C-alpha cells in the first residue's frame, strides 16, 4: 500500500508532483485556448456541441449548464454513440464540436469525430497524447500532460473566454489569472479531504449501495462519480438523482440505513440540494455531504468559486476512491467487461 508524506500528511496513493504537473499543464493551455476562441469567433459559428462518451460526456454538463444560464449561444452536451444513430438537425457546417479524451482512443468519440467532420463541422480535441487517434483526427488538438484528468481547467478557460468575447462573462482576465494557482489550491483540497475520505471509507467498507444527489453544475459530476467510479471501478450499486428531481420518485428508495452522498456546490442551485439534505436526514442515519464551501480555495475570488465546484469535488472524491480501493481491496483498475470483452 503506497502512501506519500505530504507536509506532515500521509496521502494514500497520491503523487503530488505528477498531480501538480498535470493540472498546471492544463492551465498552461490558456494562450492556445484564447487563440482558439478568437479564431472561432472570427470565423463565425452558430452553435457548440460538447461530445463525449461515459465520463467525458457527463463532464461536459457543467459547461452546457454554464452556457445555458449565462449565454444566448446554443450549447449542448451530446452522447457520441447516440449522435451517430440519431443525428441532430442543428449540426451543420456552422457548428463547432469539442471532444475530450484522456487516452485519445475512445472508439465512440473517434467515430463521432468522423461523423461530424463529414458534415463540415470544425472539431476541437483536448487530450493528453499528441499522437493519439483523437488528436490526429481532430482539426485542432490541444494537448496537456498524459493522463491529465479532469478536463475542467480547459473547459473553464474555453467557455469563460468565449462568453467574455461575446460580452456575456465579466472578469475573464482575473479568473484566468487566478486559475494559475489551481495546482497548489487543489493539493490543499486533497490534504484537507484525506482524513475525511479515510474515515468515510472505513465506515463504508461493507456498504454495497449508495444514493447520490447533486444539482446545477455538479449534476454531471454526480452522474460521473456514480457510474464511472462506484459502479465501473468498484462494482457497487448506486442510484443517482438530480436534486431538482429528488422529490419525484427516487426518494421512495430511501431507508434508515441507506447511504446517501450529497454533492454540494456554490452556484444558484445550492438551495435545491439543501432541501434534499433536510429531508434525507429525517429518514437515513447515513448521510454524507461533500461541500465545496468547506474548502478555503485561497486565491480564488468569491464570485468564481462556484465555477470550480466540479474540479474541487473531483479532487475530494479522488481521495475517497483511493480509500474505498484500500478498504474493499478492489483495485480501481479492475474491470470485468469495459475494454475487456467485445460488445
């Protein structure tokens, strides 16, 4: 079992130097992202498609949500495989499509790039490998350090820059400048989360069912953590529900011993998750709230904290995942079917 001593804190399976390097490399794409946005705006386009598969699809939702609430530009997140069979009448040669992929080899995304390019769509890829198929197939590829995840830094810079140029986001220069501190900020988040994650895992060693709730720009992360981590990487059963939809069906599954995880951020939907928390505490004795407000994020202005919620929660739950791996003796890399069998 690997531990890293980090300024007096034992961090399970945490490589600080690699973590900092990866986050910094994403933030360092700022000049290229700004050039990209300026090129796109000068070229002109009617809508923006955020295309992914699995986790990369869910990770696009915060930026669809941001655009929907702050911009008149049509922006939609799309499942690559569904686009291939259903199409989209609004996808034209006046569209731009964004793809993200850690490995650059996701089959559904590769086929989707080919599909949209056949329709004259300009394609942009964020990935960690310059020679990967996705980087080679996309019209424009912006490459960070290998294995960089998540892609929130790139997508935050891209969407805020785009909306800033459109006159729909104030303070871009300030926000982008503050992101330079993000590698060190997230290390501090990981340190603070470590004992919380360890205690959570110890208390839930034998828990085999989780009820996850989130809303706003954390709904995509809620979906992702439920499906891609607890289900795919730990083979645990979950129910995931949007905080705005919580009182319309899924709440009937709650019992006294149901383990409920609430992901709480700092955007306009915070009150919806607060409402869920008040209710679930009247039913379940096992309620855990992971709240970005509990983390200082020193150097980030109050008005920008809400935008960072997905990457902050990803860092917190990254610690949880490592400790679940420890107590359950179930490797996060173990799969039965995904990329193991043909389907």
